[in-house]
């Protein structure tokens, strides 16, 4: 699985100043699609633009500044995995200072793509390494695609830059030496200019731990987190949830620790032991142009849940619409409902000491949503229940929550959490045997769903 973000500004209105974070209007930097930025320094210097666009874009960003420029920022997992960046830039004027197009920073040292304004040449920089410099000088009023491979580590860090033309044809590869030291970046900062007067357009930004991105305008959602790398008893936060290459969560609620009592795989899993006045969950952000989302998690319940505010999986949007797979704590059956739709109850009764894989998929976000949950016995892969919801709406999914509890006491264990833009995502069984979903169980609202496929288990 790989961590990724992309932003294509789609849905932004020309002349409007973007804002960081989730917005319900067209100042949302994800627009109608992509991921919003976590923060923007001096956002007033940047507006949405439609008069000068990179290939494949419907909206871009325009920056005009006489002082420090506008700096959109994505937070990232604080580890040393290699990552890649891709963005398009079109410069109208240059300032007098070095211009970092994209900079990995926040840990030890930094690594970036830079433009030398005097020579108009592209530079590949990594702290303590020798900078690579292009032979090509870029031209004004011309779109170029900039790609970067960022390698992190002590004495091995390197920046590799690919410069391509407006058609995506590679013009030159620029390398720093591979002996720098850049460690555990926590952010990628775009357009980190300092006290310069310049004008430029940019857009179609993307980052990934999965390899070179190329000209794609979107990236697949592919996330995994299994708690490994945290010591037994460690209090879990968003910052430390991304150990050993796992995809860190964007937010984590209270009362969560790493625990070795009931891991599904490896040495530890997550223990959620909530008091009545706390709010617990794991949260990942979702791209606004998602057409389908698959989610999976392995749950262990030492006792039947009694909390009345327990959402096993919950997806919501900026309009207050949502779809939730929850637990009826009177019947101890799973149930599902989308905003404005009918509650659909399952038939399987969860018993104390149960370990189950919960697989969930949702499609149809622009209209009536279709969501299906399949409950699987983790030990042998038997399908215990299938619940399908076909009424209600969810327009632009923004967040997914798994194990979400609101102000009720509840204890359970959770491990091997996945999210994907595929309809179904993988999940493990001890035997590693593929499971065929079929008509082995039925929810109370109609016949079971024949999923007609296999999970390829990790």
C-alpha cells in the first residue's frame, strides 16, 4: 500500500482565494476533487485561475506577489520512505531569490526542486549533498512538468528531478549526489518563495510513496495500517501511527494504545478502551473525486458492545451526508444506513470473544449511494453476514472513520486497517486462504449480495 495525495483545483472559481482544510464552498482547495491542503501560508497571494492551464486541468492556481509567496502544505508520514512528487509550473516572471518548487522538510535537513532565477536552470537539492544543475534553461510563459524522487536517510539522501515539456516528454534528468542527510520529513511545502516579486501559475500537484507519478491527474487511494512498530502500551496519536512504513492516520481519537493481547497479525494491534466522556476513532481523509471506496478492518470484541454511539465504519461529506455501518447494541447485530435512507439490519448476532473481518464498500457518491458490508469469521473465512444499503445519499466523501465511538464507554481491539479506491480491499486470515463471498447469509432487508469475486489476502 502507498501514501498519496493529489490536488487538481477542480471546482475552484477563477479569482477566488483558496483556503486550506475542508470547505463547503469553492474556496475548498480540493475543489470538486482531490485532497485539500493542510495549510496555506499567505493564501491571499493565490487565486484560482482558468486563463492559463496545464494539460488535463480545468482549473489552476495563480500567484502574484511582491513579498513572500503563497505556500500550500501537505503533512506527511514522518518516516524515511522514498517519495515522489509531481507538479506543473508556468512562470511569467522570476524574483531575485532561489525558488523552491517543492520542498520536503520538518525533520532533519530538507530536500527540494529549485529554480535559479539568474540562470533559469533547475536544481536538485538535498542537505549535505552536492546540488545537481540542469543544462536546460526554462522559458517564461511555458508549462513544464516537474517530478522528484526524494530518497531519505543518513548519508544516502538524494534528490532526482525529471523535467518534462507540456506534452509530458522528458527533457532532462537532474540528480544531486547520493550522500546527503535528510530524515523524517513531516511536510511537503509547495512554492516556498522568500521576499520576491514574481508571477506564476501552477497545478496538478501529486505526491506518493508508490513510484513515479507521470502525467496522471489522479492517484488511486491505497492505505494500510497495522500498528506494528509501536511498543505494547504506547498511546497512539496521528503522529506515531505510521510506524514501519504504515500509512499514518490523519486523526486519532482518545483512549487508544498499542496492545499485544489480540493482534490479528504481527506483535500488536490497537486497543480502544473508551470512557463515557471521550470520543474515539481512526480517521483517514478521502479524495473528493472518489467514485468508490473499499474499507477493511479486523475487530475483536471481548464482550458484546453496549455503547449506543458505535459506528464500525462511517463515511461523511461536507454537506452533512453520511453512510454508517453501526452496531445495534440491543440485538448485537450489524446495521447500515445512509443519509435520508432506510436502516438495513443484518442477521448475524455478535457474541463475546468474536474476531471478525469487516469489509465495506460504497459507490454512487454523486447520487443514490450503494453500500455493502460483509462480515467474515477471521479464523476460517466463513461469511457471517452481508448487508446492502441502496437508499440515501452521500455526495462528496471527505473522511472515513473506523471504530468511531461518541461519548459512550466501549472496549474493543482493531488491527490491519485498509482503505482503497478499489471496490474491495484485502484482509488476512491465519491460513492465508482466498475467500469467495456468496449467498451464505442474508440481511433482514432482502436477499444476500453475490459479490462474485475473490479477496486476495495479504
